[in-house]
C-alpha cells in the first residue's frame, strides 16, 4: 500500500516529540512503515528549531539531539513550493501556519495535522 503524504505543524510536532501526547503514540510506527510519509520544508524545520531552542522550562526539556534524529530518520525535506493559486489557496488566520496549508495543498498531502 502506498504511503500518504502528511504535513505536521510545529505544535503537533512538539506534542509528539516533547510532550509525548498519547494521541501521537502511533506516529513513530506510522512514519517508520508504509502508511505515512512526513514532508516538510526548511522553513518549517527552522520554525521548530527556533521554538525548541527557547524550550519549555524544566518540566518539558527538549532533547535537541533526539529531535534532530527524528527529523532526519522520519522526515523528508522538500523544496518550498510556490503558493497555490488564488482558486486553490485556503487562507489561514495565523500567518505563521499558512506555510503548512500551502505545502499540503501543493503536495496534495493528506492529512495536514494541525493543533491550533
């Protein structure tokens, strides 16, 4: 069975990699197998790295090496596509999240995993 392209927003990535949200428990298996292919752009990775470097306090330490290994092992960086045309573009009220929607549309990814 071919994999589904998946786009995961930054908050959901932290739920998975740092906060260990039970809703994300199967993601490692899905991304390691044939079910999902997680795609991202360099801008998405830079946003994650920026937030990770700020951290979440002592209660939620960010293991930067483990996070980098997860990105490297399970993620697939692709070039940033041009924004979809006006007819295909879905507008996001949060400009920081527009890149996730645009990538999902351009790559025909399904699903897009948002948190907010």
